[in-house]
C-alpha cells in the first residue's frame, strides 16, 4: 500500500470510490433521489478534478497501481483541521488504507499548526463511527440539515486533539 498525492488521472477512481462509499453510509436513511443529487453535485468528474487541483483531496491509497482509498481535508481555523472525506474501496477495506490516509492528513495538519481535528460522520454509519472512535475521536455534537428533497440528514460531529 502506497500513500501519495492524487493526480488528475486518479479523478475517475476517486469519484467512483467516494460515490459508492457515501451511498453506503446513507443507504436506507436518505432517498435515492437525494443520493443521486448529492453524488452528482459532490462527486462529478469536473468537481473532483478541481478539488484535486486545489488540494482538497490530499492523498490517495494506491495498491498495485490502482486507487483504493482517498482522503480530503483542510485547515479550517487557526488551530483546527477538518477531515472532509475518507473513503476506501470495499475490496480494500480493513487492510490499513484508511489508517494510513488519516495518518498522512494528520501529519500535514500538525505541520500547519493544527491541534484539534474534526470530522462529520453520517448518523448510523457503521463503518465510519467505529473507525474514528478507535483513533481517539469523541462525539461532540449532532447537526441536522434539511435536504432539498425535504429529508433530514443527521451528521455527528467528532473531535480529537492531535497537537
């Protein structure tokens, strides 16, 4: 497993991994219509390429020349960092990719003066919640948003100190 910076040639794989991973986190919670809209907005090829170029997608996990995971994040405050996205291809889960991706982003954020790291996780996400809790993140709040389709999407806000 190799952790590296994403390139434009990785955009399709990143879009596919994020789309499928996000859909898995909301399956049975949010409508197919909202899922289509959200995937079309966040994970379309043009946007993914822009976010690779801007640095929002920070690292990819490569295995035998293939993208199997991706992490995105940024410094969002003077001492605050955020994990925006972390998804691993289903076939590559539980093999260390997520851990390595989070470590790489955390190292970057620490070098930029970040001492606290935040992440939003879909309520009921049976993959994400245990992953983050095992790495020291603790639940700090709950945020509800009304979607364009009239549904309530609930995100759990997790936090950990890293500095």
